[in-house]
C-alpha cells in the first residue's frame, strides 16, 4: 500500500520501499500489482513508477495525475485525466480505440478488470466498458441517477456495481437499477465497493463502512422486495465517520479473502469470515408515554381526554453489544401508512392528531441486522372535544335541516305570491295583445303592398346594373386594345429591324461568286486535276473557294442571330397579347372579395410551377381579414406576376431550401399583401428602377410585368413596393390596397 513514506509490503511484518529503492518521491498515492508481479506506483510528482524485484525499472511522466489502473490481456491500462494509456516497462502510449474514436469520459476516477478481460471505467460521465478497442457507455440517459461514478467493480456473477453520490447502481443485462437511502441503503454517498467471497458487498460511504448482501440488493433491483438490509461496520470496530479526512477513495480484497480500506488513522482490515455476529433477537419495550403533556402508563391501553392531539412515546432495546448500532422502525396505525425507519432514535413524536383510536408499534434490530418482528405495542384513544363529537355534528345537522326547511317554506310562499301576480299580468297582457294584433294585421296588409313595389324596383336596378357591367367591360376592352397595340407596336419595330438586316445580308451574299466558281469547275470537269495544277485560274480556285466558304459561314451566323432575335420579338408579342387578354377579362369592374380567397386563387394558378421547382410555400395571414372592393382580375394579374417572379428568384439562387412566404396584415384602412422569397435578391442600385418599363435582370425578361403591376396598383388606389437587403438575401414585394369600411 502507498503512503507518505513510500510503498509498504505486508508479509507477516511490514517492509517499506522508498527513495533508497529508487523512488523519485516517497509520497505514493496509488499502488497496482500486475500479473507478472511488477508494481505500478503513482508518486507525488505525478509520475508512474514501475517497480520490479525491489528496483525501479521505469518512470513515466504524465501531464496529469494517474488515477485508475487495471490490466487486460495486452497489459496494464492506466487513466490520465479523461484518457486511457497503455503502460509497460518500456512504453507509455495512448490506448488505441477502433476508428480512432474515444468515449467522452471527461475525467476517469477508477478502473477495474472484468471476468472476460474487459476494462470497466468509472468517470464523471458514467460507466464505460472497454475491450479490444471497442467501448460501450452508460450515462443518465441509460438509467444512472447521477452522471458521476466514483467506483466500479464486478462480482463473481458478472454483475457490475457502481458507486455514486446518490447511492449504488446495479448494471446487469444492460439494464441499470439504482438503490438509495430511501430503499434502506445505509448512505447515499458511496466511495468504494469491494465484493467478498461470502456473497456480500463491503462499502465505504460518507457514514462509514457497511456490509450489504448481494442477494438483498438483487432482490430489490428485481422487484422481489421493497427494501435492502445493511449492517454498519463502525463505532468500536473501525474509524468513525466523524474522524474521516480527505483521502484517496480505495479498497481491495487480498488473496486470503480479507477486505482492506484506507482511513485517516491507518488502514482498516476486515476478515469477512471472522466478523463477530450477534444472532440474538433484541427485546424492545415502550417505557414511556405522554399525551397532551400528561404522563400515562405505557403497559396498558390509554384513554386521553380532549386536548391538542399530541403523542410522545419513548422506547428502547437493551443490548450490551454495540448498543449504538441498534436500529428501530415504528408505525402509528390509524396515521402512518407504512413503517417509518428512524435509525437509532428512541423517540416518536406526533402532533395535531385527530380524535380516534390508534395503535403504536415499534420494532428493533441489533448491530448485525437481526430484527425483532413482534416488537411492542400500545393502544391509545384520543377523546374528542364537544365540537368534535358525533352528537355535535348531529345537532349541527338538525339545525341546518331546520333552517333549510324554514327557508324552503318562505321561498314557496314567496313564489306563490309572485305566481298570482303573474297570472293577473298575463290576463291583462292577453287583452292588449288581441288589440295590438288587429292593428298589426292592418299594417301588415299595407306593408305587403310596399314590399312588392320595392321588389319591382330592385329588379329594375339589377337590370340597369348588368347593363352598366356590360358597358364597363366594353370600355375596358377598348382600353386593353389600345395597350395591346402600343406594346405590340414597340416590339414590331424591333422585329422589323431584324428582318431588314437579314434581307440586306441576303442581297450582299457571296452565293453568286460561289455559283461562278462551280460553273468554271464544270467546264473543266474532264481535266479538273490538270486545270487546278497547271492553269493560272485553276490554281487560284481552291484559295478562292476557301475565302467564299469562310465569308458564307460568317454570313450564316449573323443571319441566325438576327433570326433568333426575330423569334424572341414574336414570342414577346405573344406574351403581351396573352397578358392583355387576361387583363381584359373584367377590366375596370370592382367586386367585393375576401382577401384570403383572392390570394389563394393566385397561389392555385402557380401551384404546379412551385411544385416543379421544389419551392416551399408558407402562409402567414392575420385573423379577421376584411373584405375589399377592387378589380379582382387586376389584383390577380399583379399577384400572379409577383409569385412567378419569386419562383424564378428562388430557382436562380441554387439554394436547396427554396422558400416563398405570403404574409397578409390588416392596418388602418389598408391591407398589405407581402410576397417574400429567399432567392437571388436585388442590388441596391436596381431598387430605384425595377418598376421602369423595359427594365429586367432575366435573360428572357422584357420588363413589362412589374411596370404594369405598379401601374395597376396605382389605378386601384394602392401601391406596389420592393425591398431587398442585397444580392443573395431574398426580396419582398408589398402590395397595399385600400379598405372601404362600412
């Protein structure tokens, strides 16, 4: 064992090895014996010293203190901080885990070897099993009540026991069950656990050393019992908990079966096979009883006059063998549901008890856990005050019933008076109703004539309204036609330029030169080879053909470009006509519509395109949105264009999380419809001209959609605004429309 004087070896008498044997420091914190007899010592200098045949054969310097030491099939394993290392006479290297992935242990507190050669690790982050580079870890997520585990060991049955600050944890079959003081454990602060060869665990705790049967622990963990029985091993037997000072938590079993624990006053050795046992059942007696401050004879049933409901009972269990280790449990039948563990206290006190009959029972156990299951008992009857008696409750019930009966009789008489008054009022009311009915019949006949006249007038108004709608549509179609002609005329001018360029290029074409060269070759078809090699004109022919071919190729490219422009102009005309046709459906006719329904119509028109481009749609609508009176188709035209532009912006951004949000808010006399995307965004310099006619940033765009949308919003009495924080940060287009409230 290690101490401040070195390492001490016991073989009949102690022998100490210190600096004279080569130790760099006489202070030895931990000692581990390998299977080959070598001793691994942790010195005060944070060095790991290997002692073989009474000589220091190796010294390994660590960055931190070595805490845990164990041995697997490949050699000695030690812990430094939260890492594992392999240590030997000639090596000190990190433990190699599979795939280089080490468990998150943070700080290791203890190591032990399992029956199968695995290393069990106790750390501030639970329990870990390490073998052949693989590991498995158990923390609070797997059932531990506390992530910090100070000690871990494995018994002869392969069951793993862990020491925590909240009791003992059992790990069996990959299942964890925790046992604490509420379940009968002697203490919750557990420091070290050592299994003996008699089926017990010897445990060092904050209250001292105690013994507990593994069978008792397993029965509780398996649900067979509801408590565990522990036997303290303190007092005259070893160092008391009050004498404990800060020390290294440790413990071990030697080859002769003895258990060893360190203490502040030396080392504690326990021989489990020779621990004295007291098998005598202790006698327990209730020797004093006080009720409401009055002393009573505890040997007979007690009747207590009315008072505060206080009981004070004193009891004892005479023993000449470790009387300070006697334990008691008591129960007041009629008050306590279960037995109450009170330790070595020999007093039970109850206050504010209700009147009634009670039986107090007490049981005792000696220092070796032998219980007197019969115990002693005394019966106590607490008499009630007058106001607590059954006769008082009966009298109160009779008085309450009488009061209720009197109140009921008064209520019935009052209701009868009201009923007579109601009958008189009813008769008077019937007379007045008959008179009023005659007047109403006369007024009803007059009202029918008035209603028929109003219906006729409404039919005439409805007919005039339909005529106005037709006239509005015709006027709108004229306006649309003007817009179509204006826009189509602009595009046709561009198309005419492209067509003129193509015609001029065809007039200047070198096709005639190529025709003359071909005619010359046909004239000399019989001796074409000699003509090309011997005749001066023929010799120039190949070079001339090459120049013509190069010119024609350039001419072809130029014409194709102009034809492509011409095709785009024609496509533009089609879009303008299609847009104006949709715009002209019911142009200029105001309708009262629900804002949400209007937006859903616009979204429904773009559903297929949004799905194809994998754009996620979010709706954020205020509750209680108002109705608005607008040109429905003009608003739809604006919204459809904004949603389509947002879809293009998301698609061109290349993002995977493409998102389009439609937000509707209700303000004072205004409703705001915001179409937001997380697409390519808009540069600051473009925000001032994005609504200009002809401005566009898309290759196939014409700058007509946002321009017409802004004009349409203005015609509706609203505004269309754009906002963006910059390129790549998305954009927001907000359509504001007036609300005409009644």
